[in-house]
C-alpha cells in the first residue's frame, strides 16, 4: 500500500514539473512570436533594424533605443564635462515631423513632443512588423520657433511646416493666468540675411501661421505680483525675510517688520549689502545660504562682518600721503588684516523719520546686517602683534601701539610717522594725533623703513650731479653770450 502511495506522489510531482516546463516553453514561444522588426533611419544616434514588441508604441521604442545607445557611447567618456556636453548634443535629435512608413505603404507623421503634452495617441501609434522610422535632420539654431511673454513656460521648440500660434501656445503651456486682458501676440520675423525685421501683431486666440525662425511675444500689461523680499539678519527681534513692494520699502519700515532692533544692536556698523560688485555679491550669497541652511542656529560670523577685500584697500589709498615706494609695503600689510567696509546708510539716524536714512528704499534681494557692538581698534604694519586691540575710552594712539607689542626694528622713527585711519570714511590722519579721539573701528598703521642700498644713493647722487652740471652749462653759455 505504501509503495502505491509513493508511486502516486512521484507521478504527481513529475507531472507538475513537466506542466511547468511546458508553460515556460509556451511563454517563451509567445514572447518570440510577439517580437517584430523595426528599422531606424535618418538623423538619429544609431541606424539599423532592432527587435521591438508588438505592444510597444513609437515613443517607448525610440526612447529605449536612444537610452541603450547613448549609455554605451557615454560609458567610454571619463571626463564629466565632456560627458555632459556629449549627452546634450545627443539629445538634440528631432522629436517632431518623424516619418513612420508601414510595410503596407501607409505613412504616419510622429510628433513625440505633442504626444507628451496632450497624451493624444494619434501622434504615437503602436508599431508593426517591418515598420521604418525615419528621423529628419534638425538644426536647433535655425529650425526653431521661440515664444516668450505672458505664457506659463517660455520655450524654444522645433518648427514643423503647418505650425501656427495655437501650437506655440501649446508648447509654452498656455497663457499665464497671472496676467489680465491678454489679447495680442507680437511676432518678430527676420529676412534670410537677418538685417530686416517684420513685426506682426495678431489676435492671441487666432491660428496665425508661423514660419521657421519666428520669435513670438505674448503681450500683456505688467504684472508685479512677485516675491519681493529682503533678508534681515543679526540684532533684530525677528530675523529673517521681510516682504517688500515692487518699488521697495523704507528702511525704517523694514526694521519695524523685523521686530525692531535688540538692545545689543550696534547701529554704527549695521549695513545694507547690495549687488554693487562681485565682492558684495559673494558675501551676500554666502550669508544668505548659511542662514537658509540653519536659520535657528545662524550667528553672524565676525570675519564676514569685517571682510572688504580690494575695494576697502583702494578706499584707504585714495587719500593717503604715501610715496610710490610706500604703497607696496602698505598693500602687503593691508592684505594681512581682516577688512571691514561701510554701509550704504547710517543706521544711527533711523530715529529721525524724516531723514534720508529712514526713507532709504530697501529693494528686492537686499541683505541687511545688524551686528553686535564691536569695541576694537585694528593695529597693523610694523608692530610686534598686528590685530585687534580692545577700545579704551580716552586713550590715544600710543596706548594701542603698546598693546600691540610696540614697534618693530623696521618701523619708521618718530610718532609723526604713525598713521591713524578713521573707521568712517577711511581718512588718513598724520598730524595733530596727540589729542585725536580714537574710536571703535579705527585703524592705526605703522609704516616700514624703506631699505636704501648703495646703488640707490649712487643713483640719487648721479641725478643731482647731472642737474648741477646742466645748470652750470646753462650759466656758462649765458656768460659767453653776454660777452
């Protein structure tokens, strides 16, 4: 009995395994039977005949073949920039006006761009055995139409004969609902030599026929409902972004929107940073990025508040009394210190509502920094320890030189050579320094002795001797003529 039972179990197992193999074989046969051959020709990344599925549409097949071919091509490129450039060039194949030729003689125009925008499968049919897909040549620099203005997406697309204004609006995502009363489109059309322009104004709802190279602008009244804002950082009660009007808001109003100043605010060093030069732009973007990455933990870095690079150095040199030889040493010393610049406005005058400072227009993208008090004087040049010395009320420049370790052996003799550079305005003070009030943010600079070698003095003696000789010659000639 047990033998019969085991025999039945073995028979059932073998029968199930055979059935599974038959099913797998049938699936393989069905898959092979569903494969068709499709040929790609024309201007495409590859040409040739490739297997496709009867359930594949043209867009799916083209995308698959392009992806496989470009992957093989890019796998050999090791340089990232070259890879990115190659990839962008490969992707410029025509996606419209593609010809699909059937074995039966039927021809269909494929438009992958319109299919992807509309989902209309008439632009993307199923493939059949022995289909031939022919890509037209496409020059992105000449075979285009561009559309800008009151649309959802300004774009440039491949022109196809028969395109009209409605097609352009389709590729641009339609009219932008943020604009009111959109009625007209302006078409700029150049002649073949590009030196004459025809301007055509047409109804935006019409089907005006387009030509290759047309440039379209959808006209609308200006819409200034945009995100105008400024970033306020530092010693205000509610640091962060403040929204603005298109024309800007008065500085006093922006400060109020930020909650007003804290008790620790140093208004004498508060500043507005605007994109006036590359240094300011880099500084603004760095501080903004640091705040956005961690607004709750953001602290104003003191080095950022004092940084002013070449602009600051040139401002100092503008009113100097240095000789040509001195400027080299000053530039070296000046680059060793942490630079600090001035603001567009004086925040200490904001208490006056009628002042220019209170009504200073803060514009979109401005960065306002309100630091904590900075009670230091910077000592640099020929001193033992250049750097910041804490400000002491009533002390003159000698106090700060002593705190900086005194002068070096290469410092020029005499206190008359010491320069005080005022923090505001960068004015140089070389005389009457004894009772000069040293303020936080001032600079004290000790110039360097300029080395003089034998050749220098010999050159000077030679120059003087040459002048004396010339004068003597002139006198001699005058005496001779007088006889």
